[in-house]
């Protein structure tokens, strides 16, 4: 269970960036970060959820406050609690993990916005790259960690994941991201 923390307001984050308090290299802590997947199957009636068990990443905050980074997920690490379903998700019908071992999000901009941050970048799944923009909550912990939390909506069809036996698989997914970054 995550400790309770107050998210950092856009104004407070802007001040930290201006003061260069966050400048430098950051790494994703894979043991404390999570990427979860939710979808509905059986004509939208049955929720299916899982977690990618292998994640990694890094980020950079420049002296002038520019933020960029990458989060990588091992596609074969999907765990829905159902081995047969997991094997199918790793197959060519979905992630094609044998030929596309990684799912990658490359952030090319993270800016204070509203109650958190606006994130822009590119998501690559099965060698298809699509632009993506979403809002996230940012939390700067007293111990120097930075947490990013977001629910990101993704259409499977945008990435060629169109297998759908009798229309039973929902095409819209939600990725719930909890990314914990620390200094190396």
C-alpha cells in the first residue's frame, strides 16, 4: 500500500523547476512502480484487469525546467491472474511479445498544468507509434522522490490490436500508472 501524500500543485511544481531543485537524472523504481491494464470483455460486461510485472524507465529535468523521459514495459510480463488469457495476450493476436518485447512511452514534454501536469509524448505498441497526451498527478515527496499517477485511455485499434472473437473484446483500455522516480 502506498503512503498517503499530497500532490504537488502546478504552482509549487513550477517553483521547484524554476529553482532547479528537480534538475538532473531520474530513474524509475521498478519495485515501487506499477502499470495496470483494465478492459471489459464479453460485450463490455466483464471487467478484465492485469498488471505488467516488468517496468523500467528514466527521466531528465534540465536546468531550464524541460522534462523528458521513457517508461518501458515488457509486454510478456502481463499478469491477469489467468495463465491461458495471459498466453493469448502475449500471442500475435495481441502484443506479439516474441517479436515486440517492449511497450514504450517516450515523454517529450511534462508541464505543470491545472492540478498536476500535462504529459505529451509517443506510445509504441507492436511497432506502431502514436502521439499521446494525458493529465497526471505529480507528487514531490520529502525524501526526494517524484511520483506520477495517471489513468490513460488507449484504443487497441490504434496499435493494430484488432483481434475480437464475436465482438467480445472491448477496444478501449485504461492504463493506471503509478511511476516512482528517484535520483540514481
